[in-house]
């Protein structure tokens, strides 16, 4: 058999394997949807220390750019939406354990709070505190979502 038909047959076989493989072929239209901003609907509670009053805030960020915010987030809603969207994976997963599953037992501050609601239709319910190094890393990542000071 001459070389040209062999090359052609091999090329067609390769193309068939690529097109039939999962995820093969042209990009699905859903890929374009992945770039769209997600919907954020979160409520926050925050207490500066054990004796302080519990403060509340809400944040709703629609994919079309509309934003509704209350509490301490009312004066910085756009920034809060950016932070919530950028930290989606962390907010859904919660504080990561340290290397080897350990966290340094050190209290970094008395602040504590809770974040609950939905991100892209997935539930979020995260306690926020500064009672060990893992929780402190989480707190610092989501800090812009809480009151200043």
C-alpha cells in the first residue's frame, strides 16, 4: 500500500478518536457560559469580640451587574461582589487544613462571624474565626467582606 493512503487513513482514525472522546470536538456553547459572572446571594454576621453587638449585612450580585447590599457592604458593593466571586472556591470549601492536616494553635483575634447563602446556586454556610492558623488564612482571604477596623 502506498504511503499516502496510509497517512490519510491514520489521520482519519486520529480525527475520529478525538471527536468521539469525551470533551473532543468543537468547544461546547457552555464554555461561553463559564465566563459569565455567577450569581452571589450571601448574608453575613460579624462580631468584633465576645461583648460586641452582632452586626448583619447582605450582598446580592446578579450576573447582569445589578447589585444590592446592606449593612457595612452598602458603601462598597462592587468590591464585595468582586471578592465573593474571586473567592468562590474557598467560600464553598471552607478553611483548608495545614500541611499534614495540622494548623498552628494560635489565636489571632477575637473576631468571628458567619457567611451563608448561595454562590452559583451552591450552598454556603461558613463560620469565620481567627482561632488557628488555618482559620486565620481563611479570614484574611475573605476579610474584605467584613467590616473594617
